[in-house]
C-alpha cells in the first residue's frame, strides 16, 4: 500500500465570491464544514459534493473549469509512495 496523503492547499478557497454563511445556506453544507474546508484544517476525508459546492458556488467556477483543474491545484501531496 502506498504511504502518504493528500491535503487541501491552504488559501485555495481564500477568494470566495460569497461569504461562508451564504455558501452554507445555498449549498446545503453545514457551516462548520464550510469553515473547515475554507481554512484547510485537518480535512482527512473529502466529500465530492462539498468540494463541488465550494468550487462552483464558493469560487464561481463553471463545470468546465472544475473539470480542467489539476489535482495539484487543490491538494498538496505529503509522503512518498512505495
């Protein structure tokens, strides 16, 4: 098994187009979850719907822009694969 992990890059969600409370309400994501992702603190399990909400509603990205993102645009890689 490979060792290592992916971590959200700090600052990825720093330029959100809506405030966190609005994003929580419109995206139907709990406010603590929005804060956790926005501050990139100890996010070990990633939710596809939450990431999509953060990117589409939070950053105003289109589906095409999201599809064109590189993994490295969102995540830092920690550790080494064996």
